[in-house]
């Protein structure tokens, strides 16, 4: 597995050195979505590293608008800020992509009128989804819990309060994971062994909504299905506080429109067809607006703070009453604008189809799982060593001897300081390597395990039907 991992990274970094890489790559029509998912996971990595390394004052600056409280920095400029603190926008894009990808096969079968195959497809996907999401979570969090007792203060600056014995730690891990795996649990979904995993239960809930909507609207007309999905999206966003559900149903709308556009017979909405001659300026304008909205200030959930932010006063009045955390309302529109624009902007689509983005797309889930624990171990020590001394870190005596062992200058714009970039020459390749190992050793096997479990269930049912004697149902008279 190690040789395969290094070979994959070598092909990524030096593609010309391998003769097989010179051949044209065969990409799927939705390969740009894989690259977008991977790049979004990379933005989450950058976001968390920026906030971890910098002090509390910088945290406030990063999460607010350009010019807020007379703070003017390159990292907070509209559009540019998404490359420093774009993790929130990235999560919204995750959900839109999931709504698109999970529904592309069911909607294709609906368009083809293959309703029996539709049932088989959704049954298989529904059965495998939970295992595909939660097996990697169980494995990676278990490694974190056990490694704390194996190595302790040597590497860990845990974000949880470690137990005194490994038996207590394993029991605590079991209690947290079993509660975390119940997606209908009241309260915020949280697991202390990796606090970045809060989005996974919401991912599972959105998946169920996607599958359910496909079944419920399987026999609806094309126009009725689009109207129902729009009504669901409006309900989730404006009536109740279900932003993540709205992102999934919006992803389904993107998928349905793309499939309708490829069909002959005038199924695609006529009013959208009339806009086709103006698609270039329309999509470039939407992309600019999407990038601006993607940088919504998110330091607090107080709408008054948003109104004090330069460039957001009038936009603040668009927030509906139902949305509690206002940033998700604006990120809904930002994510949908960006996802819609990418396949219509050839240069941007090519970027997400590039080798680097495709690699990120393949390891995206694992990157999301492992970047937090690596940041709390290797990253915490490395940042502390080069001079990023945070108030929270000062309270931990176990890392005090790491402070300023090799201080680096903090010259450069905020977020691009030399002392921040140089540690990432080590941290980023190491994190990508671990993500690749976890993808090969945990994530991909989890997908296969889920598929084998489904086949096992299916084969058992078929054998039971074959062994069951043939009986005739009693005749019932209906008057």
C-alpha cells in the first residue's frame, strides 16, 4: 500500500516522468464535481490551519468583513477571503454536490422510465450509505482515542479530556460514536475525538431526503418534479431552519436540469432556453456574486454585527426569519451560483479536472477526516515551535518546551506570513499522504464492505425464496 501511495503522489507531482501519464485521461462528465469536492476539502484544511495558528485577534479579523472595526487585510477582501476562510462555503458546496451525485443515477432512470431499476438502485444506495459514511469515522476516531493512551503528551494536544485508562477511553469512544451515529439525535451532532465531523450526520440526513424525493417524484412530470423540488427548497430555507436540506434539494435541481438539457423533445424549461445567447455574461456575473456571498462574515450569529460589516448592510435584510445562523442563507446562494457556473466556464472547469484537483477529489473524504487530528498533533507542535504562541497553548505545560525552538519571521500579509507558509511545506504533503493512505486502507475498503453486505443480504433473501415451498394465496371474494 505504501508503494502505491508514493507512486500516486509521484505521478501527481511529476506526471511527465511516467510514460503512461502522457496518454489522454478519460474523465467522467461530472469529473469537475470530483475536483470541486476535493478543492473544497482543501479550503477546509486552509481555514482550520489559519484559525489554529493565529491568535484570537486574528481569528476575529479573519471571520469578519474587509474594513470591519477598521481592519484592512488582503485575506479579508471580497472573493479573496474565500481562499483563507472558505471552509464554511466549502461545506455548503459539499452538500450541493452530494445532492447532485446521489440523484444523478435515480433521475436518469426516472427520465428513461425504468422504475423497477430505480427501486433497485435506491435500495442499494440507501443500504450502503450509512456504512460508507460511518465506517471511516469509526476507524479514524478509534485511532485517535487509542493513540492518546499509547503516545500521550508526546504527540497529542487533544481537543477532548482524555480518560485515565484505555478501558475508560474505549467506553467513552463507544458512547460518543453510538450517539453520533444516530442521525435523529436531538441537539448538535458532536464527537469530541474529531470536532470537525459535525457535518456528517447532516450529510446522512440530506442523503435520506434525496433518496426519498427521488422515490416520491418518480412518476411526476418533469415540470411537476422541478416545481416540487423548488417548493421543498423554499420550505427548507425560508419556512424552517433546514439549510442543509435546501442545499441537497438544490443539488437535485442542478442535476435534473442538466439531464433535461441533454434530452431532445423540449423538456428543458423554455425560459431558460431563451437566456442561452446571454449565458457567458450571466454566468460570469453569477460567479462574481457567488464569490462575494461566499465571504459572508461569520464571527457571530448576531444580525446586527452583519449590518455593521461594510458591504453587507442591505444584504442583511434578505435573511428570512427561519434561519438561525445567517451565514448559511447567503452560503446557500453562493454555493449554488458557483456550482452552476463551473461547467459553463471552460477554463474553470479545466482547473477542477486537472490532475491535482482530481487527486484531491479522490482523497476528499479522508482529507476531511484526518486533517483535524494531524493539526492537533503534528501541526500544533510545529506551529508552536516556529513561534505561533496562542493563549490556549500557553496553558498546556506539555507543549511549553516546544515554544520558539525554531522561530520564523512573521513577515508578509496576514495569512501569508513566512512563518505560516514554511511549516505547511511539511504539513500539507504529510496530510495529503495520510489522507491517501486512509483512502486506500479505510475509505475504499468501507465502500467494498458496504457493497458486500448488501449482496449478502440480497443473496440470503434469494436463497430463502428458493427454499420456500410454493403456496397459493387463498382466494378472497370481493363483493
